[in-house]
C-alpha cells in the first residue's frame, strides 16, 4: 500500500439538544434540512457506555435517527458481555464513567482479537490524555462537551475504517518472516518456536503496518496514519512509545532485531517477508 503523504436524506428541522449537568450541547439543523447519509454505516450496531443516563438516552435517540442501532450499557460488565455475545460494529466509551476503570477496560478490549473499534468520550482533553487513549487502543478521542453532529461524523469515519481494515485483513495473505507467522485475518502472531505472541490490537496493527512495508523506512506520521487512519492527530511520541512496547514483547520472543530505528526518519522492518 502506498504511503502517499452525496447522497442526501431529509432531516427534521430544529436542533438536537444534549444536556450534561448544566452544560448544553446543541446540534443545529442544516439550513437545507438535509444531512449526509453513509449507506455503509447506516445500520451499524453501536455499544454505548456513558455514566449519565440522560446523555445515553439522547445519544441513542440521535444516532438511531441516523439509522444506527444503539445498545446502551450501564457498566463495564454489561459491555464485556455484549461485545462477546453479539455483533457490535463500534463502541462509544465514556472515560470518566463512575466506578469504572475505563482505560483498563479499553486495554482489556484491545487485547482481544476482533474487538470492534472504540471511540472515547471524555471531559478531560489534554494532549497526554489523548495520547494515552490512542496508545491503549482507542480509534478516536472526542472531548466533552461536543456537537453530536461531530460525533456522528467521527463515528462514521471509525466505522468505515473498521470495515476497510476487516476487508484488508480478509484479503491480505499470511506473512512469514524469520520463522515467524503473522495472520491478519485472525490477529495471530507466532514466533519462530511456534509460540503465540500476546499483542494488543494496536500493537498488532503497528507490527502489520511495518511488516507489509518490509525493507522500507516508514515515518512516524505514516505509521500513525496506517494504524489510526487519516484523521488521527500526529503525536510522534505516541508512536515512539507504541514501538517501544511492541519491541519489548518481540524481544521476549527472540525478535529484538525485527524493527530498527532510522534516526530522524522513522522505523524499518528488517526481516525479509
């Protein structure tokens, strides 16, 4: 894959309002009464975990008005059960949900093969918080308060990205290198001794992005784009930390020489595919 740096439907007039405590989020209706429609994301199933019941209800009403099916859950236990038992296309997760270690839940989900993409919502929106969320496997991070139309636009991007990744994985052959096996369809990596390598979803995507460009120097910006999509914000430090963690796991399986740092340029997958 190269590293190169409408349809409309009616929308009722009026604004959709979302209240969170005293803060009001308002989505003005388009002047022409129409909103873009994305057929490929029209009937997506979305799991929604937000600590505020009113926010859950209003988001559900808004997204279902856009043709999606929203399944609200009250806690992490319900979310785990839902994702494991039913087909879910994306998860919207409130980082600040009371009584939940939401980042721990995100990490846990990211470690499971086939986990749907996750969009984080948070009242905290510093660079470091976004970096941590992306490092742990989030596909997008949206600060509260937000315009629900922005959430919808971002969610559609996440869904399309997830669909594209699934299609690419299904069409991509198993990669072999230095006795290792990388299977993009089942998110499986085995070392030269045949042992499974335990990677998070984000680490797997990073390794795969490097492996399919074996012998080429891939810049940090390109890696971020390959792993998180064109809409990801470019945090060089986030990629450096992610590569460092991936390397540490590869080292434990005798793969310490697989990824090389090219100073000032990026990273290179050194094994021959």
